C-alpha cells in the first residue's frame, strides 16, 4: 500500500511540474505575441516642401491600433493633429500625418491597441531645428537677382535706339534749309522783277506802237485820197 501511495505522489508531482511548465510557456508565448508600445516609433520628416509626421507599427500580430498625434505647448495638448488606425507587421507599416511643423516643436503620440496598449510613445517627438522650406526657398531667390541685370541691358537698347533718332532730325532740318535758301529765294525774286519789268516795257512799247500805227494809217489814208483827187482832175 505504501508503494502505491509513493508512486501516486510522484505522478502527481510530475503532472504539477508539467502543468506549471506549460502555463509558463503559454504565458511567455502570449507576451511575445502581444502588441507592445516599443513596437511603435514616430519621426518628423519633409515631403517635398511640406512637413509630415510619420508613425511606424512593427507589431507582428497585426493588432489594430489607433494612433493620435497632439501638438504640445508648455506640457499641455494645444490641438489634435490627426487620428488614424494602423495594422502593423513584422516589416513595419507606416502612416503619415500632414503637419506643417515648426522647428523644435513638440508632439505627443498616443497609441491604443485593444486591451494591450494604451500609452504614449516615449519620449515625445521633437521636430528638427530647420524647417522644410528654408533651404529650398533660399535657392530660388538667386534667379531673381540674376534677372535684375537684364533691366540694365534693356535701358541700353533704348539709348542705342535714341542715337539713331538724332541723324533723322539733322536730315530733316537740313533739307528745308537748303530748299528755302536755294530754290525759293532766287526764283521768287527773279520772277517778281521779271514780271514788273515786262509789264512796264510792254505798256510803253504798246502805246508807242499804237500811236505810230494810227499816225501811219492816217498818213497812208490821206495820201491815197490826195492821189485819187489828183487823178480825177
């Protein structure tokens, strides 16, 4: 009877140790497969000229987790940037929050995944000291300065176009002076003198000729009458 009791006690002990080992193994396995806050990470990045905040979930179980991003001000939540649900993987799944963050700004990222995780990512996210648009906006400014010399070139073109305008003015001034001095002055003077001289001489000549014609005609007439009278006698 004592031998059977001893064997029974030994078998009970073996079963107890086995059960405890199985429970411990299941507990460790359950903890290994459970979602954990250490599997989440956040970063402030630049998407071109815009700032974004990214959160990566590397939970191999793929447990759905709600991620909320808050802008902090003096240790308190100033505003909610956004809220998204993510299902992680062993390789990692990243979600993006559009946020035009300022340099050295602080953001709090809270993660809630079922009953397993309900806490913030530690430490809080602090953005870089340089904004996304500072360096990119500095480079476009030189092209306007390079284009500014072009206005200096454009004024020279009008100056050059103004110099040819002077010769036309000289050409326009010279012809009237030449034409006025050469053609009109002698022509007009000669014409008036010739006309006045012609009028005075022709009047005198015409008067003398008319007188001589009348006298000669009269003499001829009287001479012919005398001849006729003498012949009749």
